[in-house]
C-alpha cells in the first residue's frame, strides 16, 4: 500500500481531516431523539438533517484539484 494512489483528485477543505466525530455526534443525537419519540408514541425524525446539517460539521466539504499541479495530494 505504500505506493497506492487515489483514483479521484478530490480533497477536504479546512484543517480537520475527518468528519468521523461529527457523524458520531449527530447519530447519537438522532438515536436519542428516535428513542424518545418511540416511547411517547410520536413520529421519529425522518433523517439526520432534522438534527444537524452537514454545514455545521468541522470540515467544510470537498473540492477537486488538478493532479498535475499537486501530485503529492494523490497519495493515499
């Protein structure tokens, strides 16, 4: 794997490399609200966007880049 390359020239924007902690936090909130709604015989939330949107995450999304200009970003 030391010489493996990305197939798609895309990288994240911002200092945070991962959205893992944000996704864990939102899923915990979602499950909590779902449990409460089921116990109260109400409709549970439809999806995660009702809890928190991707725009509130630490990483601000992704962007494409030119692999010829930045070959170091094509490394895994």
